[in-house]
């Protein structure tokens, strides 16, 4: 079977009458469209660029430009947390680690640990949805860079503290979102908008003195333990 | 007498107290001055090609609503140095299956072809390395050496993409040589000489004395020369030899480090060459308005140096304006297809440029220079030029105004952000 030869001229466009006319029409079109295009691009030389020059040359911190509902690093307001453990249970990845006990002297419940592993968290928002007391929430902080892996575990309880017994309506107002995180990690602190970012300035920022995690899984370890060969050669952390 | 000759004679006269015509070692002074001149031309290429890469990227940024490189040095003006140093430090790779001698020699051939053209570019009234009597022909001939270099690069790399790029580039250069030569021929006919200084001398400082506004055929020849020069320089919209979407990078795909930089360097140098040739052939070259070349030649001492500097500045200014136009064209027009490229050349540019050369001949035979018809023609062409410029400004303003109010409503800020305001 002989394949049909497609027509040389596109059937979709009506061929202009007369080849000579088409010839000069093409010249006119080439010049006029180039002229139009040039004037459009020239007009962009006088327009404001769209680029937001993160992180330094901006009018206000990027965190404030993000929408309210942005799901950034998690933060818990311990004044409102009742240690109901709902968030720990619902987290699909198990990155929330809460421990509490009864103080034998006072008989009150005390929370001894509230850790969130932001290296493991996938920012799904389930925990924040579940919290009935508006204690756990996403902030608009996203610059979560830290210098060592164990700093990725945020310790919201430094020393054992009493669990609140108040009803939701009586609790203190939720602290401004992000304010707790900013105190914990200097990198989360708002820089002055016009301050120029330099590597030295960043390195000179004090590394937060965080308690070394004891029983929490190390973020460096999951990679090794996930590998099939991890069982053959246990890392020092896994050994005990 | 050009400035290098003059300087060499001055050197002999003042330093050795000898007459340059009879002194037996005059040729040494000439050799030294030629060497220094070559170095100066090289420095001009380097100093021009480097920052223009940065300027082009800034302009491209603004055209695309971006900002462009602005972190390296004040407003990013040292970006080109950083890029250059990076290329110096990269390893010079040679593919295992490459044709080694061809592969290694190709960048130098390309660069030599470009650099050779600088010999006859008249930068100022007497600032020229050598005023050859075949100047324009020499430029056309020596820049054709680039074709050999590109073919060598394409073939020597032993890569199909490089070969495609090299062959495309050769086909393109050879085709577009024809219309560009015909357009320049119109100028040569008008000036009656091939010498670049002679062509500049046949024009004057005022726009109505430039060849571009002499008659409609020369106006058309200018546009056609500009198009074919862009095509010869492998610039967008004719950059098929390096079409990323089809052949990744073209002839320079296997190159790295300094050799790669040489290709880029040649491309930028070539941009200047085509702008300079268009300037000298159509836009009056270095001619200072109201000052005749004789007056410059007769000037003495600092006046002479001042005229030279002014003419140099005028030439570089005109050339730079054209370079900016080329840059803007690059960021405006999309790339042509291979067949469209060849159609543009052989169906449109070649017959039209032949026609314009013939038209110039006819007008030269029929119209007396300086006569009333000549002046009417010059005035009409100048008017056409002004009208085009006016229409352009109006169109730019209309495009801007169409979006201004909406932007203000949406963003709460003024859209106006002039180019001199660097973000
Ligand atoms: S956001 Fe999702 S993954 Fe992260 S802690 Fe909450 S429930 Fe777990
Ligand atoms: S953060 Fe909310 S959900 Fe989690 S334990 Fe505290 S009160 Fe319960």
C-alpha cells in the first residue's frame, strides 16, 4: 500500500492569492512582528521585576509574606498542652515523643519530655488538626537548617513541668505562632530585613545549647537502620 | 598616515634622534608598535567581551521580569571575572575518540578568525591598526576562517551533536556570507573604495550624511546586513548551531575549560565586529559632527589627541548601541527552524540585497550627488528613520500603559521601574 503523501502546503491555512503578494506579505509580517516584539521587550526594561530577593533585600521577612495556613515547622505551647497524647498517636511517622509521669511528692502529673523530630516530620498537619487545645500548630518558620543532626529534634520540655489542669476556655492565650521556636533556635529568629546575609555572620550565630538526646532515635541512625545491611554491622548507637 | 605609523616614527625620532626614513633599525620600532597595538586590540576584546556578558545577562533578566546576576561584586559587575576564572580552573578534557590535533586547534582558529578582523576596524580618526585598501573584503575573508574552525571542532569532537552543530554552522555562515557581502557591496559602490577608512571618510558626522539615510536602497541594505550579520555570528534567532532543544550545545559540546571559553570569547568578539562593521559602513563610523577629517589630521598636540579620543568615543558609542540592539533581539525573537533559516537567506535576503545593490547603482547613475533629488531623498529617509523611532517609542509606551493600572491595583505598587534603578 502506498502511503499518502501529505500536501506540501499546510491545509489549515488559506494560501494567499498570488505568490508575489505572499512574498511581500511575508516581508511585511517579519518586520512588523519583530517591531512589535521588540517594543514589548523594551517596555519590560521599565517594569518592576517580579523577583523577591530572599533573604536580604526584602521589605519584610519572608515568613510574613507566606499565607497564614502555611505548614512550617511545628511548635507546641506547653502552657496549653494537656498531654492527651492524641498528636503522638495520630502521627503516621512517630516523630512526636511525649513522656509524662506522676510526681510522687505533689501527686500532680508532670510532663518530662515533648520532642518533635522535624527531620522526620513530613508536615502533613494531622497532629495540629487533632490537638483540641490549640497547643500544637504549624508556624510559618521554614529556615530549619541546623549544624548537627541531633539539633533537628526540638525539645519543648527542658525540665519536668506540671501539666495544666485548666479547661480550654480558661487557658492562657496561645502565644504568637513562631515566638516559641524563635527562642529555641537562633536561626529561626527574624533577621533585620535589610541585614546582609553572609556566611560568617551565620556561622558566628551561637549554636543553641540543647540537651543531648538520650532515648530518642537519632536522626542520623534511621538512614543506617533502614538499610538492609544495618543488621550485619550495627552502628555504635544501635549496639546497646 | 595612521596613528601606529605616526607613533613608531615619533619613537624613532625622539628616542634615537634618527630619521625614520633612513635609519636601518626602523623596522624594530615598527614591530614593537605593532606588538603593542595587537595587545591593545586584545585588551579591548577582553574588556569588551567580559562585561558585555554580564550586561547581557542583566538586560535579559529585566526583559524576563527577573534581576540577573547581582551578587558578585557591586551589582554583580564582577560576575564575568568569576565565570572566566572558573573556566580557567576547569579540566581541559579531550574525548578518547576525538581527532586530537583538529580538536585542540579548532578554538584557536575560531578565535584567530574573529580577532583578525580587528586589524582593519577604524576605532577613531587615526586609531586603526592597518588601513588596508581591501579592508571590507579582508573582514569578510578572515572571518570566514571561523567556518573552518567550527567544522574542525564539530568533526574533531567525534560526537554527532557536535558534528550537526558544526555542519549547520558552516552551512549558515556560507549562505549568509552572500547577502551580507551584497549589502556591503552597495556601500562599497557608494564610497568607491574597499578601505574601511575610505568608507568612513565618504560619509560625514551628521545623520543625513550617513550612508544609511542616503537612499532607500541603502536603508534596506543596512537592515539586511544587520540580519545577515546576526546570522553569521550564530546569534538568536539564527543560533541553530547551538540549538539546545535539538543538538544540546552544538559544535562546542565536548569542550571544557579554557577551550570552551575561547568559543564564547569569539562569539562575543564577533558581536562587536558586526556592530562595528555596520557602524563604519552605514552609520558614519567615527565621524565627529561638524568636524571634517582634514581638520583632525591638521590638528597638533593635545588637540589632535582630543579629536582622536572623541572620535573613538563616538565609534564605540554607536557600536555599543548596535550591540544592545543585538542583545535585545536575542531575548525577543524565537529561534528559526533550519528550513526557515535557509528560506530567509536564499529566497528573501539574497535577491533583495542584490536588488538593493542594483538600485544603488541605478541611483548613482541617475541622481547627481548633492543635487536636489539627492537631498530630497536624504530628507525623506531621515524622516522615515525618525518616524520609525517615534512609532517604536509610542508602541513601547502603549505596551507599558496597558498593564500599568492593573499592576497598581493588584500589587499596590507602581509598575514604573526604570533601567537605571538597579534592584
Ligand atoms: S505534621 Fe504529620 S508527620 Fe509531622 S508531626 Fe504532625 S502528624 Fe507527624
Ligand atoms: S499538643 Fe495537643 S494533642 Fe498533643 S498532647 Fe498536647 S494537648 Fe494533646
